[in-house]
């Protein structure tokens, strides 16, 4: 087993304190049996759950269930039970002892109720027996008689099934207890369920219902990763737009924890490779570093939406990426892909790269906004930048000591140079203060403008990487 430092070695979002806090919370509050770790898709939930589970492995029985990998099945209960059996059997065949036999027998009763929903081949795959062995020779005919889903059937036929449900719950608890004894671990058992929001809506709902009905056990804690907003939307797609899906979800979750993805600075700092770029002389820290300015020049202090960092060695390019992430509202998984695309594009460009413009194009292209195509239409490019800035983007500025420049201002300056002729560039030369100066002089020749125009095609190719 790797030690804790190894487990969290690549924790660039500082998730470990959250895991420690939640472990203490779940142990101190036994009434919280189902915890929802809520965050949008691509925000690092899988990373968090897997590292948290690996840390707890040394002290508790832990099961990690990827719901999306079994999304194709008709019955999530069988898939979940199989996962529990595989990850807790400790090199022992589950069916060799009484707890295992009880689990299989109880499951067989439940599977029989759900016969119409389960393909024959999947029954064999998940519990090792043919459907005919579970239902008898008349299994095919009997299966046609069951029209309701499993949970509805159990509720409607409570008197007949309560004993089987109780036996099933006892078998699961015995299974966890046996696994803990075999490995010298403590109670409770932790079951981590990942990728729920990627599943079919009906599968996600059914899995939550199975957990609610069959797994509310004293020594069992569920940690479910989901995008609650997307999950609620999926539920409405099943039950209708007027359905109160948020209230419905609250039935299944005893508590909810939101991952904080606001601080991406360390992640960008460690993930972005060094790239030879045209320096804009961006003030990374935003501090007044004591220059004396001639005339009326004054230091301009950063605002709330100004991208700055006090991390030692933080680069101009990294600050640009942070600013664009905020501007384009990018999640962690998308960010890592965009960095890969930017690096691949830079590999195709000779000489110093106009990093802001290249990164801006990569981010804008990836938004799938129809406005991106407008960048390349003469007379409409400025409108495209302004329209996105006003309607979809979050405000972001960069500090240049005597000036705060917005993403829009930087982008439109590059566009003006791209669309300029000799005369218009002469006019632009009258105002090349601050960050405009290095950009202007790096694009003073026609050949430099042509290179910048090629960024469009390079970004198109890089965009195909995933």
C-alpha cells in the first residue's frame, strides 16, 4: 500500500484536506449514510474519490464502483453487488461461506422480481448462473408476468419480500464484517460511486433507489460523485419538466459537499510547460514594485477580476492561462486538454510565440460558440469578440503596472494588427504604450503578420487532439 504522501503526490488542487475533513464528518455523524460530492463534469471528482478511497484503504473496507462502466446493464443492483463481492472477497470465493450464500440467495429472489428487465446473458455474467437456473424451467414464461420495476414491485409486495430484503441486508453487513476481520480493518465500510452523472438518466435514478432501499445500513457509508445540476436535469427528462427533481434528489442524499475549483493557480503552474513567447511584460503579482514614472503616469492597482499570483516563479504565460480559464469558464478536465493543444500548436510555430493570441484562439475555438467563426470574417471579427465578451464571458483583466487591460482589449488589438495594412499600422504606431509595444514591434513586418495568420490553421489541427 502506498503511503499517504504518495497517494496525494499529484494533488495540485489541494484536495487532501477535504478528504480528511469528510472522513471525520462521516465517522462522527452515523446518520449521514449517503454523501453527495457535487461538482460539474470535468471538475476533478474522480481524482478526489479515487485518492480518498486509496487513503482509507489502510483502515477501512472500501469499494470503488464506476457507475458509468455498468451503465449498459438493465439492473444496477446486480452490478453493484458484483463489484462489492469482487473487491471484498480477499482471495476467497464469496459462495464458500454462509454470508456469501445468503447474498446470492437473497439476490436471486430480487432478480426474479426483475426478470423482464435483465437480459439472459447479463445474469450469467454478473452472478454466474443462467436465468433459467434462477427462475426454473418456466422462467421465460414467468418473466413475462412481471411488468413493474424492481423497487415498485418490492414496495407493492412488501409482505412477501420483506424477509428477503432483511436477509440481503444482513448478508451485505456480514460480507463487510468478514472482509474487515480478514484484513484487520475497522468499521464502517465506505462505498465510493463515481461517474453517476454520465449514466443514462433511468440507470442513475434506479441506482440511487437501490442504495436507498437496500443499503441504508449502520456500518455502511456511501460517497457518490455527481453533478447535481446535471443529474436534476436528467431526472426532469424522465419525469417531465414540471417535476421537482432537486427535491427528489434530496431524498437520496443525507448531505452534500461541493468541491472548490476556484484556485487553479498551482495546477496551471505545474502543468504548463515552458514556451518561448513574445513577452507582454505582464505584472504577474500586481504589486507596485517601486518604479518612478515620468509625468502623470501612475501605478494601477489590481481589481477583484484581475489575474495575479504570488506563487514563487509564476510565469506570464501561466497568468494568461488562469485569466482565460476564468474568462471562458473552463473546468479542470477541459483545461488540461487545452494546455495540451496549446503546447502542440507551439511546437509547430517557429520562433517566439504570441502566447496570448494562440491561447485565446484555443479557448475560444473549444467553447463551440458560433461566434468563433466570426473572427475570420472581414468586418465582423471585432463584433464577434465583443459579442462573446458581453454575452458569455466573465470579466477578466491583466495587470501591466500603469494599465489594466481586459481580455477583449488584448484580443481586439491582435485582430487590428492581423487586418492592418501599411498605413493603418503607421497610425497604430502613435499609441504603443505598455503591452502594445512588444506586440506591435514583434509584428512590424508583413512576414510576421503572415505567421500570425497561420495560427488559425494550427489551432484547427490542435483542436482535434483530445
